[in-house]
C-alpha cells in the first residue's frame, strides 16, 4: 500500500512570496490533515478535511493560508504572502476516518528568508 | 493550546534499560495515540488506545490510559539505540475528533 505523498520536499522562498504544497493521501482515506511543525515543537493542526468538507480550520491563519481538497482526494495548502515565522515543516496525514490512526507523509521543509 | 503534554521533556538512558514517558491532558478524550519521530523524518504511528481501554501492547511497547487522572504512559522495554527519537502523544476530543499533539519527549538511548 502506498503511503502519503507530499511535494515538494524542500522549498526556500523570500518573505512576501507565495508557495504551495501538495498532498496525496492513502487511497480510500476519508480524512486528511495539514499540520505545521516548528523546530522543537509538536505538530499543530492547521486544517482537517472529511472527504472534501472542512471539519476544523480554527488554527489556520486565514489571512494568508488557504487549503482545498477538491474531489475529496488530493489536497493543496497555499501560503500567500509568506512571513519569516512560516518557516517550518508542513506535514500532511490521512486516516481512514476521523479518530483513527493517522499516517503521515515525509513533510515539506519550508524556509522563508 | 496544547491538549496533551509529555513528561519528561528529555530522557537519556543506556541500551537495555526501560524508558517511560507520560502524557497528561485536560479534557475528556475519545482516543489517545502515541507517535515516534526520528530526526528529520516524518511521524510514525505506534499505538492507539481508546477511552474505554486501559492498556495495550505492541511488541516492546506498552501503553496505559487512566481517564480518571487524564494521563497516559508509554513504556519501551529493553530499549535499543534505534529507539532514539522524539515521542509524541496526540489526543482527540469532541464529536469532530480534532487531534492535538503535545510538545514531545526526546529520548536518547546510548549504545
């Protein structure tokens, strides 16, 4: 069974630029999560999808971050414009359903200069 | 705010010893999960324990859950150098099962 795929693996941008991350969850998984993990901290949930609907986006900075999951499969997370404090690893995870085991992708390491 | 908080923040032991780390949380939960993260790598799921369960085992791992104390513990027996990693607990609560991770315990196992 293929795991969660993410791209790109690394990204370096300057502040005020925009960036997009892509995630392909495990086939058949209804729930998809985006997390931000700052060095030395635990992952912070940004947004949780159930199929193509948003379950929770209370910690998503909506003035600059947006996410979508069209057709309930792949998802993209966008930052526009980026700030220095957005430097982090962005993790995508999926689970068969809410509350079940989450399977994580390798993450995208973002550096904002 | 962090729902689950791991303790200790850092743990250093010798190979062969047991490692115990704890997770405390504040509100009632549906499930509690433990994850491992090696340096520079993604998170790997270890064990999921539901709120109506008290103990689960997986190989050298033992997880307990005490809902009256709102705490869980992860025991790694006969540790190996390869167990060196950060360990996180994640709780989910409410009808929407929103997951929240703690800050993690950094475990170093010396060969």
